[in-house]
C-alpha cells in the first residue's frame, strides 16, 4: 500500500482526516501526523511517505517552507495542500514545489478521496514506467556485456578481420553463443512489438551491434532477412485475426502494423496466396 502523512496544526482536522478518509479502500496507509512544519519535515525525512497532505499556515515553519526543505533534501513524493486561505503567491509557490493539488478548507471527504485517488493513479503510472525503465536498463546492460571483450566487440562491429579470431575455437564458440542470444532477443522483441514500426536500426542501438552485422547474423540464424521475418510474423498474426471474424480488413492491417491497407493486402496475398477478403469469407 502507498504511505501518507498528514501535517496540520489543528488536531481536530488530524483526527477527522485519519478517521473519515477511507484509507484502506483507496490503498493508502496513514503512517503518521505532525502539528507544525518542523515536526512535519522530520516525519517526511524519517518515513519517506509517498503522499504528504499539509496545511500552509502552521507554527515554527509553514507548509511551503516545510515542502521546500523536503524537496531540497531529495524528497520527490506527492504533495497535497489543504488550506483555509486563497493566496496567489502561495499558489504560485505550490506550482514551483510540484504540489499535486491545492484544496481550500473546508474540503469534503469525497473531494479529498477523489484527489487522493488521482494522485495514486499518478504514482502507479510512474511505478510502471520506472519498472519498465529498470527492466530495459537491465536488458541493455546484459546484452552490452555480451560484447565486453575487445576482440569480440571488434568482430560484431565489423571492425576486425574474422580470420584473426577463427583460429581460436574457444573464442569462436563464445561468439556463436552470444550471436544466438542476440537473435533470440530480436525474435522476442519482434513478437512483442510487431504492431509497431520496427527497424533494424532500433535493435542495432539496443544491442550495440552494427546494423549490417546484425542483419547478417539474423539472416544466418533464421534463413530470412529482418524485414522478411517481421512480415512473416505479421502475416501469421493477421491470419489469426481474420479467422476470428471480428475485424474489418483495415482494422486487421492496423493491428499488425500496417497503415496502408492495399499494401497489407498485397503482402498478405504474396505470403498466403489468397487475398485477405477471400480468407475472411471462408
């Protein structure tokens, strides 16, 4: 569950918010509260909550100063302001401090719940994006490590005569294994992204292998050029979609990565010997 803290010098507000907001329902745990900005800053620093709900006008340190210190200390969680005052300067400062919402008191429980739900949605999207980025970074690091040896790297970049390596059978075996892994990655990538625009350059950059050399090892492993393999995957996917009988031809073309329906139809006929419309009637 996501973690939240509440900072407000009005203890009654703290009690009401802790009791009335359906924390469990929206997937949040309220892990603490503070009654002034200094106490709130300490709470943020120690607990690192995902969400801070805070008042502005508080003793010792106001809510904006508290958030400013928290941001300066590296806190990058979400912040929601609840204040009984409307002040343009504070609103402008809130934008600079990346405050996610600015509510005027008294705010209903329904309004606070709605704002919290929206903030949680942002957090979940950011988490998915972060996980995707970390996964991609790991894959790139892994495939880059395949070519960490200077001699192997020179080969795959087409920068050294292969004959200088061919005498070393052990090195040759390592290269073959790494080529196989690179091709497997390409095949998986194509099968997961066939509905998007894919180029050999994209994968060349991901795998740190020159475009021409990558094309060679892919064709040697699959018997097909890169573009031929993509079209094969797309045509097979198109056949499955046609057999379902739920889509029009132009919709199927789009779903397998073609914006030009006539071009898709001509490739489909070349691959299957039938027009997609003929297969649709079967």
